[in-house]
C-alpha cells in the first residue's frame, strides 16, 4: 500500500474517533447545561468566559484521542494545550464548548467540535450540538447532519444573502465587527450573529446561511471542523484576500460559492 493509501486509511480511522470524541464530549457538557456554574474570565474582558465544564470536556476529548492515537499532536482552547495547527503531520483540533457565553446563559447554540488536520489542512470533522442533538460530520467527499446529506444554499443574488459575522468578544474584534456589519447591511441582505463560530459554519454547510465572514485571524479550534464540513457540503472557504483558507489564515470568508468573489471584494476593503 502506498503512502497516499496509508494516509487515506488512517484518516478514515481517525474520522470515527473524531465523531466519538465530539459526541461523548458534548454529552459531558450537556450534563451541566443550565445548571449553576462557576464562571471565570480568561483576561480583562468579562465576556471571555471559561468554566470547569470547558476544562472537563477538553480533558475527556483529549483522553479519547490519546487512548487511540497517543503520538498525534492535539490543539485545544483551554490551559496548556497546543494553540495552533502544525504545518506538517497529523493534528487534532478541539473546542470543548464553542459558544461558552451562550452555554453559560442557557442558550442552546453551542457545540463540541473536533477536527483532524493533516499537513495543515482539515481532513475529518465533527461538530456536535448536544442541546438540540444535531451532529454535523464530514470526512472525504460527503457532509451530513444526523446521517442525512447536507448541501450549501443555492442563493445567487448577493442582495439576498444572509451572513453571519465571526468575531470574538475583545474590543479590537468588536471594532472590526462594526465595519463588517455596516458592509453586510449596505451591500448584502441580512445578518445573524450566533455567538458560536462552528454553528455558523455548520449553518452555511446546511444551507441555513449563505455565508459567514471575518476580517481577523480566528483561532484554529473555532474554524477547522466547520470549514471542512462546509467544503464537503459544496461550499468554499478562503482568507480575506480570496486565497484558499488554512488554519492561521488572516480572516475567513466561507460561502455557498455563488457570489464568493463579491464577498471577497466587499470585505477585503473593510
């Protein structure tokens, strides 16, 4: 068996672990959802929240991965995990609770996200939304929600596009967000802001949104799984200048690929 076939086989095996880890980790988070939580701020911004549940879920997911693939690199949001995807080799990317502010507030829009990257590109992904029991997964050439195929929307008119802007809670991000919101309302249709990047990317993959955009560099754990799911559902993901998106890219434009160039032209100048 040649090296490419070896990689294909191992990626299929890792896909199964990816799904198992996301589902079981999500169930750990769900056990404490809408309960009394001790919430900490990661820095000076009170909206940048973390709970003991975030850490417990990450520990659980890391354990699932480590038991089966102890030599693989693992990138994660919390504590001392790696913070960026290596350019070569296999790396897992974990967000234990994407949408912690929603989770803390009892809002059901949050996900446990796990992706596998090979040589810097995502090759398998699972986004699980435990509060609504939706599981989005993608390996090579197919994307599904709860076992049913999903595809991006067929909207072609930019004026009819519904777009989710992707930004963090820091003041610099919110300043950038203001300009992007203005562009969406001036040049496109309407906007949504889920407060969960993986939910937004999964929503574009499933045709519930037409695009999601950011003009800042986003964390790998907020993006890798959702980008892979979107691409396998027929969408396109680039950086802010229109080059193919990879972890660490500046900005993200992810769309149904019906008016992608118009999106790049509008937001590259924001």
